C-alpha cells in the first residue's frame, strides 16, 4: 500500500448489514442509518478516527453484484469502477453474522471480484453483539481458513472488534483462489454459489433458531389481524402525540428564555431605531421561529427510533394492500413517513421503492405530507384561533384535535392525488412484485439517533435560520422606512404589499399576510418570521406579546385562518425539496410541474375553505 | 400449488418458477434463497391479503401474491 496518499478501504455489503453504522463508528461521521434495507444511497467517504491516513468509503448496500434495478446498477458499477481503476487499497465485505448465509452469498461474489482484481479482502461478521448476548458462537477461524481470507467478528453498534480492523487490513492479501469446497471448478451458477454459502453457514455460522424464533413471535404480534392493526394506529398516534406533549415544555422554556433575554437587552438599548430593530427583526422575527426547534428535534428522534427498531418494514407490509388502492405500494410508506419529519430525507428514501412508476407516484405524495416546517405555521394559527380548552375531562384538547385534523388533511390530499394520477394511465397502474426483507427487531442505538436529531435541528437553525435572518432584515428595512416605523401601511413594504393584496383578498387576508406568504415560498417557516417582524413594527408600544396573541388582536376572521391552514397544507413552498427532487429525478420537469400545480391547488382549496367557513359560521 | 397457497406454520420445497416470471426477478429470488429444491416456511400469513412472510434459512422475506404465486411448490 502506498504510504503517501490515503489508504482507501471500501465497505460493501448487502442492504441492512449494518455497514453505515460501522462506517460511522470508524470515521466518527454521521451517515444516515436505519433498520430498513437500502437506506444508504450515496457513497460516503471519511477518514479513520484512529489513523487519518486511512479513508473509508461506504458503498450503498446491494443484494448482489449482478444488479437488477437502476439504483443497484449505479452502486454495483461504482464499485466495479473503483476496483478497475485501482482506486482502492482493500475491501471490507460486511455481512450480518446473525443471518450468515444471506451475507455469504454476496461475500462469495465479492471474493470472486477481489480475486480477479488482486484486491485484499477482509470479511467483517457484523452484529456479533447480538450473538454474544445470546451466547451463540461463530467460528470465524474456521470460516477464514475455508475462504482463505481474514474474517473478523465485529459490532458496529457496540464497537466490539473494531480495534482489530487496521491490523487485519494491513495483513490481508488478495484472494488467490476461488472458493470451491469440493474441488469442483467454480461456475457462475447461482445455485452452486447458494449451496456453497449454505454449506459454509451450516458449518461455521451460528446454530439454532433462537433469533429467528424471537423475531417470528414479534411478527405474529405486530402483523396479527387485529392486534397488529391496533398497534399500528397506537404507534402512529404516539408518534404524533410525542411531537406535542414531549416538545411542549421545551418550547415553553425556549419562549420564556427568549422573553427574558429580550427584556434584558431592550432595557439596555436606548429607544430608537436600534431598539426597534432588535425588538422587531431579532426577537419578533427570528425568535418566533427558534421556538419550534425543539419540536423538530423530538420528531426526528421519534421517527429515527421507529426506523431503527425494524418496525417500519412491518408497517410497509401492513400498508401494502391499502396503499395499493391509492396507486402506491407498501414500500411508499417509509418515504412518506420520513416526510413527516422532512420531505428531503423522504425524497431520498423513495429510492427504496424499486418500481419506477410507484416511485414517481411516491414523489407526488411526499410534498403533501405534513412536514415539520409546516409545524410552526400550524401551531401559530391554531394557537390564534382554537381555544386552549379541553373536552371529555381533559382527555381531548381542541388544539391537539385541530392539529390532528390538519395533519390528516395533508395525508388525505397526498393519497387522493396519487389515486387520481395513478388511474390516469395504464403504465402507472402497472406494478412490480413486492419483495421486502424483514430486518430483525432491534433496540434503537441512542447515540446515532440523538446525533441525527441534533444535526437536523442544527441544520434547521443554521440553514433555514440564515434565510429567515436575511428575509426578516429585508422585510424590516422595507417596513421601517421611509417613515421610521411610524406607519407600516405607508412604508415601502406597505406600498408593495398593497399591490399584491388583491391576490389574497379573496381569503380575507390583508397585505401583511400576503407578504408573509410570498416570503414563505423560500421555506414555509419564514412565514412566522416575516409575520413576527411585521407585527413588531406595527405594534408601537413594544410590548413583547406572543405572535398568536397579536394575530388574535388583529381581528383576523376564523375563515381566513382556516384558508391559511389549508393553503400551507398543500402548497409546495420549499426550495430545498424542489432542488433535491430535481437531483433525484435528473431533471427540473417534475419539481416544476409539482410546484405550479400544487400552488394552484392550494389557492383554490384555500378559497373554497374560506367560502365554506364563511357560510357555516 | 404455489408458495402463496402455503398456510401459516407450514413448509414446502420449491419445485419450479412459473414460465412467465421475469428473468431479473428469477435471479434475485434465487440470490435471496428462493430456488428449486429449497425448503421454505410460511412464518406468517396476515389476513386481508397482506403480503405473507416466508423464511429462507435465517432470513425472513415478505412477498405479495403477485410474486409468491409465481413460485411453484411440491
């Protein structure tokens, strides 16, 4: 191995072999992990934590080096190319030790590829912590002797055996002969490879049915006709509840903290333009949005927990038949659920939908799923319009119910759109067979989950925060001048806003909401920041009143509030989602179509809602 | 009989694939362990026509009717 340039080591393995968790352990990076096959979609690269001259490359999981789908082909081709160009110094083939045979079928293919390319190979039998826990032995020495390549027993989760990887790699050599147990000539026959893998697994692998029996018992519970159905709804309900009940105290804490800081700062700044700026743009605009960060943290954490547990694959089985009615497949469930946290990971997760038509339909559903960026807008409007009263002895809160309603509304819209579009052409009705590996149930590993939730919140603050900061400052400047905040209506922004007022007037919204909606097309949460700034400028006596209170005081009718909610539930106001979708589909066609059609759909639905509520109330 | 006809808790040996199965799927199913001569157990057959769970060695896969009915069993 060349000592100067970094030693490049590829990690390859079948989906759900725990490669990414191992990669994160080795490099200290944060590649997305989930206990669901096929979640790694890009090649991740990172320097080793213990030796910076070593670089690990995490390849997307594939079942075979003979690809059958487009995405798989991309992954296999990139691995082939890396082998061909001599870019790699060694390969680690990661297999799930608890399901050794499946991993060995793939490992034998990799062994053959490494032999042809004279590439050192190490086989890492991952998840050995599970075997240790149940005291099930694995004969790594026997396996290594049979395959004539080093085999290490490791755990990406607990870190067992990882310290041996560098020395094992250093001493690994390229396989010199193809594995042939009975001395026959190796053939490309699938059945032969299969028999070999089976024989090896039987001889050296973990014995007994302990793990699979435990898994089956849980499957019989979670997929039971009615127990399974009920547990599905209970789990989804808890997911939903957690966002509000767990995050609420932290949100209140952030709000009080901001208020204390605002009072402290404003007491020290003399009245005038500077204090106006700090109160309106800083605390009014950016503060209004910071309050929602805890919710995003909790939501990402809970969705991550579900992903890690292995339950999602069962949810996909439960949802397969019902989703088929709406033109989707059970595999659409995972991208759609991820989109409840954020549409961007949802778009990436759609790669696990192997049928191109169904994936395309899943893309249509994703932007309508109630993502966390809508939460600030929903929470604000609901707090402004729905009384914080409880019914049925405190069991049901009206605000929670309203939130549940608007969430369900988004999901129903998504399903109706896919149902209608899928029926529009015979091609879209066609289906690929449903074959899905059922991963073992696992207790979530907290460290990566917490880190992922932390990163997502940080991303939200830094990425969206930057946009919100710029927008609020611009909005403040335009709203404050030329008359130093004396009259918002006569400011530059007021003049501009009145020009667009007719567009939103049919919902009974004045120009301030029009400006906030316009800015929210960058990202939905900007709405809250903009509105916070505008009300801040207007409110002459600089009392720190919550934004929802200010909306209430402004006398906005319920019908307009409902129209706003519906508008935000449908409109695709997220530049990042559009960009990621363009990247994934290879063109701006679909994002452009979706943006235009969902904007029109949102406008018409909001108009209808306004009229309906006006009629009823 | 096909794999889809297996009831929960029973096993059978795969005899052949239906002629109409796509070559790519045939290869993939073989790689997953579904190949003629292999014994497959149906570990879970949820009601309402949901995909069934089949065990091949130490791995469980879920297959829907469209694919399971293309795998013939003895």
